[in-house]
C-alpha cells in the first residue's frame, strides 16, 4: 500500500507520532519557562532589570560554551538516551523552583542556575532529536517529518508564550512551574515508549577540533554563508536585547497583569505564523533574494513601534511591532534554510550547521546582558528605544552582500571555493 493511501506520517508511524508529541510538549514547556522565570524574578524577588537580563542570558550561554562540541558528541552516542536524560533533567530542575519557594530558599542565584542547566539540557535535546529523525523515518518521509516537527514546534512556542502568564496568574509565578514541569514529563513518557533503536555507533577517529575548524573556515570562506551568519549573529543579539527587558517594559509602561502579558506576547508571536504562511509565495512572486530583503530588512523597521507602547490601546504598538519582527524572522529563516539545504554540499552540512548555530546563538546571551545593562543605566524606556533601533540597523549588513543585486539566491554552491576554504580536497565536496 502506498504512503498516500495509508495516510499521513502522524497517522501511520507510531514512533514518529511519539517523537512529535514529545518534542511538541518540550517546546511548549521551554516557551512557558521563557515567560515564567522572568515573571518569578519580577513578581516574587523584585529583581532588577540587569538581573532579568542575566536570567535571559543564562538560558542561551550553553550554546556559546558547548554548542560546537555537542554536535560531535551526539554523533558518537545513541540519540534517544540523550533526549530522555535531557527531558528528565529539565523536569527535575523546573520542579525544584516551586519547592524552593515553599522552603523559603528561592533566590535569583537559584533561578540563574536553573536557567543555565535547563538551557544545557535543551542544547543536547535539540541536537539529538534533529539527528535522530533521519534514522526513525525513511528518506521519503523526512521532508514531511521535518515540516510537522517545525510546524508543531512553532505552534507550541506560540501557545507557551501565550499561556505562560496565565499559568503564573492562576497558580502563582513559582507554583506555575509545576505545570511547566509536567510538559517535560509528557515528553519523557512519549520518548520512553519509542520502539525504534539505533544501530551501534562504530568507533571513529576523534577529530572534533579539526571538524570544528573546518566548519568555521567554510563559513568564513564563502560570501553567502558568511553574510547570513553575520546577519543572524547581529540580529539575534539586538533582538534579545529588547526581549530580555520586554516583560519589565510591559509591566511598567503598559501596566499589564501577568495573564495579559502572556496574551500580548502570544499575539505578537502569531506574526511568526503569518511569516511562515507567506514566505514561499512571496519568494515565488518577487524572487528569493528580494523576499529576503523584504522580510529581514523591511519588516524589522516596524520594531520602532515597540517603544511607543502604552496602557490600553497603546499595547497595539507592541503587538504590531513585535509581530512584524516575528514574521520577518520566521519567513527569513525558512528562506535561508531552504537556500542552505541546496547550496551546501551534503557532506559539509553538518559542520556548516554546527558552526552556524554556534555563531548565531552565541550572541544571544551578549544581547540579553546588554539589554539588562542598558535598562539599568538609562531606564527601561530609553533602553527599549536603543535596542529596537538597533534591529533594522543590524539588518543593513545584508546590503553589503551581493543580495541587493539579485532577484534570486543561488541554488548551487561554488564547490571548489568552499572546499578550499575548509582545507578539504575539492573532490570531497559534491
């Protein structure tokens, strides 16, 4: 019987369905955490804006510290046990927050440790599940599997942002973390029921350092990879600068309750769904290069509406501004991922992906610290103006590339150039 006759992948593939449920639950929990931890710091501990910035940075520091080697470690070990251990660690760490509150031991230091360790578990989980999928489903199903995982992940992230404040308002900021911990329990149960087992990983030469250097040289030696990584690194830094202080900003400027903050963040996050829906059609109509400029340079200028946010109807400035940024980021990510899959030779994708993630995510904690420092030095309002003004400025790096002169991005790489840049024989890049 054909795959079409048997229905979609979720219907006919039990193990993929369990992986999908586990990943979706984990993504929802991570999004709730991103809202809940700052709310605990503000509502229960009266944290300063710089401490809020530190808290946001702590969740992303692991990508900077271990992002590169984790990819190689995951390739040397079975992936499912790594995912199980990551989900279990997140469950215990998040459940420890309300327990500490009951015992009177809750502190900013504890929240920083929890954020750092949950972020570390997330690095291992995300890297492992991405590598696990190709073995779980056949090559013909991988495109559908990726689409479903990314689609449900975006929806879960949106739902988590929207419900994080509501959960905190209903149960209390600290007690609400129990509901968050339950999402990782769901993930743990789903992953533990997967029947598929990977083949043993054969021993291979330990060449972690060489592979890391090759990936970095690939990016540095190719104008397109270099452009997109530089753009992504700068944009992630400035985006996190305003996102690190957005909850304090919404409390002070718009006088929103915890539940209302979750709703506003969810509405703004819906811009990402709009961006995903229009990305491919826009690229087909005007060209992939022009669409990239529209989404990554045009829409981010609306970030300047965010500092105009005020009480009542003034909240619409935040929703429109942040929603436009989210639409541009998601649509641009889709176009860039599609470009990279066709542009980078198959035997170089792992190194390019790991090095790109390290460089892109590594600037996020820097941005979070910068946002907190700006708010401490100048106040939340001026800091929001500075951070959001930097969003379109960072995107102007695309104007320094060949992008403005083209209608479409290239669909095949300069193989010899990328191979030479990495110090790899040109015959291996094909």
